[in-house]
């Protein structure tokens, strides 16, 4: 009999979002007349902008003609897309990248998990708490951890509490970490890190020969011009950080699938013998072995985001979601709830009222308001007593959901 990977059995429960889906499905089946408004999973609702759709259609048409047909492309992405990313997304930040330092993928969720392939299991990993569950669960799945304790913390991971007291910005670890996950703007709390705060992490990584995994999936939602969009805006980050970006929320590609990873040439890890080795070279080897590249039409659509008109249309959609965030944030604050986020990020992080647990508040919103959010405890033990709402709904539903919650909380 084939043996399974027992590390999967360490996971204490189903992945957060399928569990939400299970509860919502059960409620909907029992209450078919209820109009359920979903502000839980961060899935987009606005159509793709016209310029991007045209590029998509034109690329599909390219596949119908011999002279424009595209088969296998470069596993790491077409140069014309990578160069557009560098020129339009990084250069305005004062960040210089080489074409071979950017890898196009089918989404940053996969990248955040797959990057672990090129690192040894005995690295000490530090993650925030609460945190995007993929960071924690994929380290459990590959065997880096022991079992979870009664709070849900896994042996072998350094947890960095993100609380009201520290404004949801984790403090430097008290014990040495080799790999550090940072996500800003943060999912789930909506917090952002200043340049000075990021510099502390870069300095720590350089002093401890650590690597930062910087998840910048929501950088396009930053409204404060003083907040960095990339960790490479911080001096020294090229020598210690890998950055992940996504087209999913930025350009509505949740169902299209496209992301990217940046690994500077000078970033190294150590071999078992203690010799430095290029992480860029390792990721290229991994990518060319295990991945055939994002599809040609998808990459053409992604490149259209960076045209002048494409970015104008994309920005209109981002502004739409951020107006939703304002409506949610201000509406719930007016109802007496304590709310965070929703200014530089599309997520609102609220404190559950009257001492309710996160899941009790989830059930109350679902059954009494017919609104779906995400329990904070699903993102980690420090998320208990908090709740995440997403601004990615359509305007009418967002306004109705806020109205329902305000009326219910009176």
C-alpha cells in the first residue's frame, strides 16, 4: 500500500475558506429564500477592463493563425511582459530590476507555497499571527513542523503576534529566524508598514543571513504616497528579500491566474557545506522543471494592464473597491464597531462586539444578517475576537450588507 504524507494529518481543520463555504452552503440550503451577501473570500466581482479583454481576445485570435500561433513559451514568462512590469510597476518606485530577476507565474498563492521547494526543511520560519493561512499550512504540509498545540501554534514555527497593541505590525523575533513572511498591505488586517518599519526587517535579515518572503499582492491598493509598494524601495532588500505580486486583485485576474516572483541575482542561500548559492538560479531550475509557464493569452492580457489606457481602466476598478472599503469602514464605525484597515487595503478588520468569538460572530452575521465574512481566528490564534470583511463586492450589495449589520447591531 502506498504511504501518504502524514504531515497533512497535522492540519487541525479544513482550510479556512472551504469551511466557510460549507457553512454558507448548509445555511443557504436550509433557507433558500435568504439573499446571502458574500464579503468573505477576497474574490473580485467587477468585469475585466475593456483594454485587457481586447488583448485577451486578440491573443486567442493569434492562436488561430499559423503566423501568430504560440506554443510553449518561456517557463519564466515572456520578456515583453516582464519588461513591462519592470518599466511601469517598479521603475517609478526607483527600483531597478533585470529581466532575469522576474518570473511570471499562474498566481502568487502558488508561488508562496512553491518557493519552499528551494529551501531546506531545517530552516527556522517566522510568520505573523494572524496570517494568510497558506504560509502556515504549506510549511506544515512539507514537514517543517511538529503538531499544533491547544492554541493552534505548530511546533517549529516562530509566531509573531500582530495585535491592537502593536498596530498589527509584528515585532522582530526574539529567536533567530531563517525565513520571514511579511505581507503588506496586510491580509487579513489591512495594516501597512512604513519605510522605517520595513528597514528594521531588512536590517534584521541582513544581520542574521535570513530571507524575507514579501507578499505585496495588495500593493496597488495603497493610497498613502509615503507607504512603500515594494520592499526593494528599502536599501539592502535586494540582498535579503523575495517579492511576490499578483494580478488577481490588481487587475481582476482571480479566475484568469497570473502573478510574479522577483528574486534578485545577488540574493543567496547556503549549501549544506556552507557555500553561498544563487536563489535566482535555484528558482529558475525549479520553474523550468515543474512549470510550463502562464498561458500566452493570459500574459498578453497582463501586459495590457501596463498600457496607459489599460492602467487607467484598471485604476478605476481599484478605486471602486476602495470606495466600497470606505463605505464598510465608516458604516461599521458609525454603528459603534472598532474597525481597522480599509484605507490602504481592500480589507476591513473589525473587533467582534460583546466578546463574541470570531466563529460565533460569523454565525450571527450569516443567520441574522445573511452576510458572509471571515472569522479572524481562521487566520491564527491572535485573530480570535476579530473578523475580516472584503471590499470586493458590488456596490449595491456592500451598501445593503452594511445597512443590515447596522440595523442588527442596534
